[in-house]
């Protein structure tokens, strides 16, 4: 199991959990290490099984996915979180991404896409559903104050860091950024570390949202 991505499935619907577990546990490179029926069960299961990725439902009766995600991302060396949602949850998804989720998918996403998302998020690349992302960005850019705040925050970056941040918002991987900007992957990773520190952000998804807030992509 050491070479596989360990996944924790969190959903209050036992049928959804069972379907996800059955579908994913046999996928190449993935191992399901546990299931949780509510967000309040997540910390203990993370401690027990050390998952790399948590598939997180949003609407749960005791501790919802937004609170559970925020609590997880505040921990040392937290797992990545992929939010599973439906079309009518745009506002909650945006809140979850700002809480530190590495991406989100719709619950009717085809299985190969879910597998790809888990592997990519585990590797540090965010997964954002294009259609819903556009709707979320439309909501954000309607707030002129958000645009000004985002541009002011990005002003703290060096020109090279700014370029890297924009490539992240375009969905580029580290290798793709290196090719586009003519640098090594190691240099991209170093710039990303500086971007996270200067912007006080936790992951690439939050960087992407900030760049979208600034209306630069």
C-alpha cells in the first residue's frame, strides 16, 4: 500500500460511501483506508489511517464538510481534500475551497475522472470542475471589492512569482509551468513555496481563486 494514494471517504449516505469504496478501491494507484459518516469522525480516522486524500461531502448532519475541511487543513501535514457536491451547492463549494480544499467534483462525475482527480490532487495539482468554476468566478468578480483586495495581495509577489500564480490559475501542472516559463520544475516548486508564504495561503486552489478574484485569467 505504500506506493498507493490512501483515501478516506466521508459521506453521510451509506450507499454513496459504499459505491465510492467499491469503485475506487480497485483502481490502480488508490487504496481506500476508511469511511466516515460525518465530519466529526474525520480527525480520529485521519490519525488512525494517515490518508493522503479525503473525499469530503458538504452536507452532513453534525459537522459539515466546510468545517471539517477547515479543521483538517489547520493540522500539521494535513491530507488534501476533494469536495464532492451537486450543482446547487456553488456558494458552499466556494467556501470549502477557501477553507483549503484542493478541488471539487460533482457526485455524478465519471469514475475515471474521480480517479484522475485523486491522483492529481495527491500530487499537488488542484482539480476544479470547469463549468461550476466559471459560475463561481462570476459570483466573485461581481464583487468589485474582492477584485481590489486580490490585486493588492498579488502585488506582494515578485514578477516571476506572479507569472507562476497565473499559470496555476490556468490549471497548469508544475511540469507545464516549467515549460511555459522556461525554468526547472525545482524552481517552480521553490516559487510556489514563496507564493504560499507571501499570500498566507495553503494550496494551489486558493492561489487560483485569488488570481480569478483579481480577474487576471
